[in-house]
């Protein structure tokens, strides 16, 4: 029998994410984000698991043992699963929220990156942490508007049980960005927004490995 997902628990977790995100520089939940904002020098001071100490490196090694598995739907109702990882050498999963200014400020650059690389080498997938599958039309229209205005023309998945359990249980702030290989193994995790040039450098480094 399939276990029923505890959305109340997820709600508490996401509430914690909101509080941490606000402390980390994201806009206040419930407010309208400024899509014209740009990542500041402070926001570029991100936390990368690849650059962490030995304890965090050990945690990274453990996360690589099994690939991420998920099923979900994007804003347009298209079905996605972890099989998508096999389509590119490197997949960038960017977890964002509609209230988060740093998230939205880096999305134009991410949209450009999605177009500049060959799909067989690199792809981007967004996860909207504060909008769930089954959301009403008003919420979906708002999300679609933000995606269009930021030029982030790549798939954006709605939060569900599978994504939450498969990837988001360790997310404590937005934006959080994962890099995965073709097997769905996590190669690196970055907490915070970065400029396009910084993302490009990281992508090229991962592709060169």
C-alpha cells in the first residue's frame, strides 16, 4: 500500500526554508519579488559542497552512492522523471521560490546558459519549492508569468512527494542548485545565487572532468 505523503510535515519544512531564505537574502514570503534585481557581490559568496571541509566531503561521497530518483510534472503538465538525467552529461537542478529575489535575479542568466550548451552536454531543470502539483490556476499563471519575464525557458517542476523525498529533504534555503551526472548522482551542491559567468565556469569545470 502506498504511503500517504504528510503534506503537513512538508509544510513545516518549507516554512523553515522560507525563514532561512529570508535570513539568507531572499525576499519575504508572500511578497512580490523584484525580477529586475541582479545578483550582488554578497550573493555570489555561495556555499559549495565541493569546497567544503572533510566532514562535508564525506557527506558528498555518501550522496553519490545512489542516484536521485523522482517523478513529477512541470508547469505545463508535462511528465518528467529521473530518466531525464541520461539525456545530458550534466544536469543542473535549480530550486527556487516565487518570493525569492536572488532566485529570480539569476534566472535570466540561467535561461541564456540553457540555450548556449548542447542538450547532450548540459541541461537545466527548475524546481519551484513553494508551488505544489495541483495548485490552482492563479498560482500557475503567476509562476508562468515569472518564468516568461525572466526568460528562464527550461522545464520547471512543481513540488510533489517524489521530488521532496528524492532531493529536497536536505534543502534549507533557496536558491539551492544541484549538479548531477547521467546516473543521477550528485556531483556538487551550491547554496545561493551566482552570476552567469560564475555558473558558466562551474559548468565547464564539471564537463571537463
